[in-house]
C-alpha cells in the first residue's frame, strides 16, 4: 500500500493530469489519469467529497488499483494523494 500523505511533517502529493467530464452542473468526473508516461483509465468512481478548497474522489483504475485524487480548486490542478495496488489489496485481505 502506498500512501502519498505526510512524510517528515511535509505533505507529499504527486501532480497528475486528469481527463475529466462534467455532468453539466459543474460536477466533474475523472475518466483517465496520466503521469510519467503512464495512463490509467478510471473504471469506477467509488466515492467523492469536498473540503474547503479541494474536492476529493476515490476511484478504481483499469489496473485494479484504488486511487484517491484531490482537485485543488484554487490552482485548478489534480493531485494523487493515495494509491493501493490490486496486489496490495489482496495481501491486506489475507
């Protein structure tokens, strides 16, 4: 399991490019994410919630991984804040 959270008191995030669509009511839905030449299609949106300046979405990727993405409303940028691989989920369940 990889948590991109807090390391040595410093918040750790990874910026990613996210292809998204809206439902016409300014609610965004990520469809695909890209970083370092890698592309992960989003097959399911599991949860979403809002903070003061950020929106969060928990998704399942086509690779079986679980991802938590954060949308910074001030900078209009996406960040990856948590990742759990499909293998990591299986090991955790044992």
